[in-house]
């Protein structure tokens, strides 16, 4: 497996008004890794994801995604990455198949028949039944909406998959099934996965390393390394009741 960094963040400062979210933040994510991103409320987990994708403009710093400047090559970065936002972010007026085809229409020049075939393939890849394609998001359960959103995130065969709280709102069985799906797709497609989550079970089950947002910066390490960290928030997060339950499970 290649070990080059596919995401490089240097000296990042993000700020809204007088509120500084990140300050002099550095982060490297290597090709093929599954990285979980955690932090307390207000630490800017989703802000970091959106900033890396070029959807939020930082006050300072440099961001490279797959060797490209994230701010100067937004279109190129979007073509080589896929994103699943927390609520799926599906267009309610489009069918599942049409939602999956949105990135194809924007970035590719394909025939209607080929897009139909590709949408059906993506639907199958995420474990949805074939009859999900002509359905509208309102006809899907919460778990099916997330899978449909994941299918759209995979529409352009991305190299990096960004996930924003992918198991939020799912029951434990559904969350575990989604974790397994991500792990299978990562291995099968050779993806790099950047996953914002609060779910300790997900961190334990599928993450190679964990980026903890504290004090406006990132501490990157394994679960075992974070368990030894003396920072008060990290101690409470990785040694609290939920952490112990996840480790036992």
C-alpha cells in the first residue's frame, strides 16, 4: 500500500467573526487509511471537512488534496472525492437513481443509458435493492437514505471518501451494518476515508487512526495512543463509560 499523504493541511486557521475554530492546525492523511475525526461540541469537525473540500474559506493555511491546492482546484478535487453529508443531502424532487446521476451530469459526458447502468451499479454496491432506484427519498427509511447518499458519493469512483456522521440516527444494528459496508468498500475500492463521527464503536471497528480536535488543533494517533494521552478531554472521551462499552464489545 502506498503511504504518501493524500491530504495535507498546514497552518490552518478557520474563523467566523471573532470566533477562532482552528488555529495553526496541521494534518496528514495517508493513502488507504480510514481516519476518524472526533472532538467536543464546537471544535469544528464538520468545518474541517468542508474546509478541506474547498467549501469553506480559511483565514490562513495551505490545504492539498491529492496533490492539488484545495482552493485553486475545487472542480478537480470534487471529481476525485465523494462526500456523504450527515442527513444524506438528497434532492427530494429527484429519484434515488437521479440523485446518483447528479455528479455524473455535472462532471462527465455520458449517455442516459450508461448513467442508468452506473446508477444501478452504485445502488447494488451499497446494498440497496434494485427497486430503490425509481423511489424518491421520502419513500426510504433513514438507513436507506444514508446508503443512497453513499451511492451518490461513489458516483465518480472517488479516491477519497468523506463521511460526516454517517451512523448518526441509526440504531446499533444499522450502525454496525453501515460500518461493515464502509470497511468492505474501502478494501474493495482502495479508498481513503475521512470520517467525522462521535461513534466510539465506529472508531474501534474500522478506523486505522483517529484525529482528535482539541485546543483548536489536531492530535493524530491510534486508539491505544490516545488512551495514554493526558489531555482532560481525551481522557474523558476514551476512558468514559461509552468508551469502555465499545472496547468490551
